[in-house]
C-alpha cells in the first residue's frame, strides 16, 4: 500500500457565525475548496440557558445546489424544513440534506438539550452537488448513531463510523449524489490504521482533538486539516494522543462553480435565479412549531 503525502495543512480559524463561535479550516486563503467539499465548520458550544431552545441555534435560512451536512458529536440537532421534515438527531448521528432546487431549514438545539449536558458539538460540511442534480427535488436523510456502521481495528484501538461511501467493504447508509466518503473516527494513543481510498479521490482529515502522525510524512495537531496529494492508495494514521477526527474523500466534480451565501451554482445566471426564486417563495415556507 502506497501512502499519500500531505499537500497542505490548514488551521481551523476561530470565527463568529451570527453570534455562534465556530472554527473554519476551509475555505481559506490556502485552500478555497477541496472539490467536491466546499466548507467545513466545527462548533462546540454551550447552549445558553437564558434563551428558549426554540429560539436558539440557527433559524430558518435557504440553500440551493449542494448538501449541507451536520455530523453531531455532543447534544443533538432539531432539523425542520420547508418540505415538512421535522426531526431530532442526537450525538453520534448525522443529518444529510441535499438542498437540490431549494429548501429552507432551521437547525436548533432539541428541547431536552440541558438535560443531556447543555452542549452542542458538530461539524457542518458542505458537499457540492453535480450540475445535473442541482435542480433535483430536495431530500433529507437523518441517520442515528445506532444505524451507523462501525469499522474497528483488530486491536480495538481504532473505531470508524462509516456514514457515506465505503471503507474496507463496509458501506455507509447515506445516499449521495456523487462519489464521496465521510467517516468519523476515534484512535487511542498508539493505535494506527490504514485508510484505503480510491486513488482518484481528493481527500482530507480534520483533527478535532488529540494529535496524530501521517506515516511517511508529518504530524497533524488538533484543529488542523491535512489535505492529501493524489499520490497513493490511502494514508496510514497513528495517534500520538487519544484522537478524534473527521475524514472526507471524494471524486472531484471538476465543474465551474459560483457561490454566494447559501447558494452554490455553476454560473452567475443560475445564482441570480436562485436569489429570485427564494424571494418569490419558490423554496417554500418554514413555519416552526
């Protein structure tokens, strides 16, 4: 097995997203996107006790042309959208929404958030949609921790949740519109694992906490993304501390892309149409209960 080398290391810069502290390793000046992945946000927040949960979190907003995906590590997320979906997914679960032609959704803490620790930790990843599927009907896919297949190393040091795509013959339940793998993993100190992935895929890892070494290359610290060169069959990771990480790999779309705010399209005209359709109410209405 030939190990890939690291192309770039990106720091997850702390930012403010409408009053919510998050970290964003990409897009950044060093990497606009890692095709087909557009953006990664990592949030670990204490949910305020002085705000009603139905007014906390992220209120109704539109999307078109990509999949905003939430991977939940602590607490839970209550998703509602203009297609009538109304669902809560707790820690270890995933909410995968193909926005398609347009949808309005909100993502708030569940009503019982303070009974389960009062913290919300999640990664939001934006996955671009191929041009031919950008105007498909929107689709919402919730996945619980119990429904998520797990790959474990022989020595028990590594545990990998397979959410979308495939790892070592284990398939993730989420149906995607292009060829992508998304995994979350924990590796105990001293544990190592070789992630075998298609050689044509772009790939990155994000170290949430801990520290690891990429065999044949260098160390990756907590709150950093390592983007790989397309020069091998995969990458072997060894944890030098107990580590939690996110792994994303995907077949690049290699299509033109223009984006503004919540819309990601292939040209300027489509972008203007997205804003017009939203203003005309064509993405529906979300009335939260």
